[in-house]
C-alpha cells in the first residue's frame, strides 16, 4: 500500500501532472481508500487529477494501491 499525499508531492517540487504521468506509466488501475472502514474505490489513473486537486491541504493523504500494467 502506498500513500497519495498531494501536499508533499507539490512541496517536493514535482508537479501534479508529472506525478500523475509516473503513476499512469506504472499502473493500469489504482485503488484509493474511500472511507475509514477500509473500503477502496478503483480508478483509472487518468481520473486521479481531480482527486489530487481536492486533497492538497497538508493533512490530506489517501491510502492507495497500484495495480501494475
């Protein structure tokens, strides 16, 4: 399991689009934690841009599982 932490990614100097390009090149699908109960929502990596943009506050990080190509 990995963490999607947009704030930290942006602070590192990497742009949202560059980060998402890396995810798209490695993973065919991505599952993101949907709720505190442990449910996951499977997404196409192309759909991550809006999720990334909605979670840029320092305290917002999401659990993520990548499904390789």
